[in-house]
């Protein structure tokens, strides 16, 4: 995944929902502040998940917590809500640190916290390798209340003296077992040893010296498994933690067909267009990560001949409601949306949900695909998977305890077959409907000069060209030509494959002889 710019994260966090759902009575029991409660309501949260039900009150009371829960159980909100509730906005220093094993998860967590904190106006800053230090330092100077990051970059800031821990009261280890597997456990221990009230790190000098008398930091540790090193870490740094174990229920996953298209090197926009051409779906929602992606994909699909509309936070409330009405009425076939803008969205009859951008949090994946397959109807969830998305897909499958069907994207030949069949149905329907009198006389006149098949082919070409006028020019004829070219190229590659393999083998033997 490419680095997500903070500006894009800001724009996602500012997205507004379609309509305010009813207050989630389950969350009212936690007696949260009005700004945080408003965000929870607008995000569409109604009933706490088991890990949220068991954890939020404990963390609000100041207890250390070990949450043994897989990704996809709602743990980000389980620790995020107590953190955001207890932040003191008058202190413009980091008050909470969240450690995550990868930059992708750090970005995902930061976005989720941004969405929940939107009405408290808190500074949520992600820090990870590959992003400039200056950008992160500027975010710190602007007032970072919560810092979410990978252990390596967090430790770098501590060694540089650029991350102030004097006001930190809350620390979270998210996916601790993953950090162990990736070799970060020593970095995690070094970071925890810098926290207020923490024991010194073993076998190394202190990285940060804090003033005496600071209250000890509250720690929440979340892990799908509890290997011995994680148990030792919790014993060393946590104070009488409450241990909570939750496993995801298969009932959380809608009973719909789930398909992942492995794109390889294919461009995502082209793959999406081909999939829609071949699937010929009913009402469809395409999820993108940013507003810019929403606008771009909506425009590209319109150019391909689909009635599309975008849905994101830059749009006025009246415009969003108009888009929703058009989608419900069938005037819009494909709605392209961001996650937050689509919160609370409930449209009957959605046949397909497509993840143009793969979410790194399986909980978000579940929210997305739950918009199809409702009320006993069949539904299909499609995900576009790039080579960089492999780990995220494995996490989703593990969290859902389901194997997602894997496919290759359609070829131009597949698209041509589908378009040809659609044209045949269109012509057959027109013939069956009758009322061709005005045209039959013209055809009779043309038949005196041209073959009937040529007349029909010319008429189809004119119809197809008019149908795609002002769009991307992908007429049935052009697709058939492109499909033939693609087929010839693939056949040529297949013919050359044995020779290439032989040359490669000979090259290997030559190297061995040398």
C-alpha cells in the first residue's frame, strides 16, 4: 500500500454520514461525553461487540486489560473509545500511544480514531517508516494527543528526543503477537520502559528520563494468541490486568458469496470495469479509500457506460440525499463511496459490494459486505487484491474463519462474449416487441444495394457507437478487435514458453559449469 497522506486521512475523518441513525442504546450505558457519543451515533455504531462490552468500562475505570481477540471483533473501538474519552484537550502533548505491527494497521487505526474523535477535535498522528520525520515533527508541534505508530519509528523518535512522554497516561499494544512474530518485541519492551511509572529496560541504558512522581501509564494489550514472550511482557509492565477472551462469531459474517480477484499487474480501474462488464450486476456499491478515488472511479465507470454517482464528505447533505434517492430509485446503477460517508446506509436489493480498496481492518470489511445479501436475498462481495494486499487478505480470512474464493480478472475475450450476448438479447427483444414498420421500408430499399447481413451489422455498429458516445469508446466492435489482439498475444506467449524455459535451463547449466 502506498503511503496515505495525512490530508487524505483528514478528508476521510471529515466525511459525514447519509443520515443520523437512532442512538445506539448499548453505548449510552458507558456514560460517554456528548461529542464522543455524537460521533459514535453518526458512525452507525448501535450495539457494542462482545470485546467492546467487556473492555470499555474496565478501561474507563483505569484498569489494565489484556484482550485476547482476533482482528475483526471490534477491538479498535474497544480501546479507542476509552482513550478518546479520557484525553485532556487542554494539554497539547501526547497522552496515548498505540503500537501496531505494520504501517498499514497504524494508518487504519489512526483513521478509525480520527473518525471517532471528530467532534472532540483531537490530534491523532500516525508515525511509521517511509514517511518524512519533518512531517511527523510538524504534527507533534501542532498538538498530537494520540500517537499511533510502528515500534521502529516510535523508538526512533524517543532516541531523537522528539516524542514527549511526560503526559502519556495510556498505552496500547495492538496485535502484540504479530509484533512478536515480526521481531519487534525488544523494541516494544524498550518503548514501554520509557513510560511513566514503568520498570527500566533490561540490559540497556534508559532512553528517556522522565520527572519523578508521574502516575503509572495504563496499558491495554490486544493479541489473538498469548505466546510466552507476550505473557512475560504483560507480567513485567502491566498492573493486575483483567484478562478478557473473545472469539469472533461466524454469525458476524453475512452468508454471501465472497470473491477476491488477484490482479497481478493489471491496473485496478481496468479490472473493475471488466468485472462489472462480465458480472452485469444489479445495484452495486464500490468502496474506495479516499474522496479523490471516489471521484476518479465514478468518472471512469461513467465513461464505460454505467450510470454512476459518488458519495463522500465534500458533498452537501442535500446532494448526498439526492444521490441516495437516485440509487434507491434505480437511476444510479453503481454508487462509489467512502466508508464513513456510507455509514448507516441501508438500501434494499444491493446485489454486489466491491472493495476497490481493500480495508486493513476486517471489521470494516464486515461492515461493507453486510450491505448486500439482505432479507434472504443472494449477494456477492468482490475484492480487488493487489500483490501488496496479501497479508490483509490473510487477516480477513483468519478473522472471518472463511476461505474467500480466488479468481483471475476477466480477459477482454470474456468481456467480448458478455457484450455480444447482451447485444443479441437487445436485438431479439426489439424484434419481439414489433413496431418496426418505419424501418422495414428503409431496410427493403437498402437490400436492393447491400447484403442483409451487412445492413444489420451496420445498424448494430451505429447503435453501439451512439450508445457509447461521449464515453470511453469501448464499443462492442472495438472490444472484439482488442480481444482478438489479446488472444493472439497470449497464444504467442504460450508457444514461446517451452523455448524460454529451455533457454533458462541452459543458462543455469552454464552458470553451474563456470
